[in-house]
C-alpha cells in the first residue's frame, strides 16, 4: 500500500458502520473479511488483465518478471523440466542478485530460456507454454517441433513443467503472485481499547493492563507481526467497500449495506 495501513482501513470501517474500537467487529474478524475480499478483488482484476492501464496499475504490486529457475533432468525418465520453486545454484554466491521464486505463483504469463542470466535481455528465447492437445500437435510437426530456437513446455504438475528443445541453462519466469495475507497485530488496554502494532514496528513492552493478540501480558515484549494490505490506496478503498458489505450483512445492518452497494457501484471496477 501507499499510505493506508490495516488500522486505517479498520477505523474507516468502524466509522462507517457507526461502531467504536470496542465494537462488534473484532480485528480478527476484520482481518478475515479483508483477506477474503483481497483475493476476490485479485480475481476480478485478473479476469480482465491487460484491458486497461488502470487494470495493470492495480495488479502491478503482484507482477514478478525474470525470476530464474534452472533446467533439470528427472532421473527416472530422462525428461528435462523446470520447477516453479527451485532456486538455481548461481545464488550460492554473494555477487549474484537475481530473484528466486519464493512466492505463491497465481498465473504464469511468460516463460523464457537463457544460457546466461547476466545477459538475459540479449540471450533469451521465448518458451511456448502449451496445453496437452497443443503439445501433441507440436511434437508431430516437422517445422514447429522442439528445438533450441523454438522450445516449448507443458505443465507436469502444479509446481513443475516439462520442457522440450533445451537440456541446460535457466528459465526466466514472468508471473503474477498472489497477494500476501494480511495480519492485524495489536494489544488491548484495561478497558478494551485496541492499539494497532504497525507493520515493521520495533519491539514494544506492554504496560499494566495491556494484553497482546498473542496473549503476552504486562512486562513482556512483543514484536509486531502485522502485514498491511499490499494493494495501492485506490484499490484498498475498493476492497474496503466490499468488506463493509460483508460486515453490514453480518451485523444485520441494512442501511450500511445499501450505502456500501452505492459505493461499490461508483468505485469498484473490474
């Protein structure tokens, strides 16, 4: 996010449904609604991925490009493959600064092959990602069969792909990752007021009467585990409109629900 924290969104929610910080919606409930609607919104945006610049801007926090994995060989079949979550050996040296796939990949966009990641922009070759039907057609075609100049791949399982036409080197992946799950860390005081522990906040020592979400008590130190929503502010507000609808239904509050629908019709765009 650019500026809104989970707590900012929580306070906006409480104000709009006319509840205070000791109200009917706990941080845990808000966190659950927020995570569910974040994934819903991601699915909405990806359904029309690439249709507009605004759509691409919305998804940009989750785009990863040129994320490298190695080409390997399965011992039992001799077939070459690449795994979506296998860091290549070149990252064992401190001089290399390449990414490796440690994200939960949502949608694979482009696959590239290169023999030299340091010269990726000039040495890469596009790898076609084929369905099983397309794979059979390509194997039987003398012109479009697998070669180093025209490699292709197909899904082996959810985490790996068979690759044809190359036997060594590296595969560069362009993909969208899933939004990270948010977490609302906090402590309460003697009268139940909630204080948010900000994302990245240093250790805080609880005082008399304060109890942390992890049940730490007065005199103990807690380090924030909060993870703020990754969406940009515009999209965060759209997601919040969805959350307000959910909360209004949970509270049997028809007026707040109607107001949230009006906001959604105005603001939430696929």
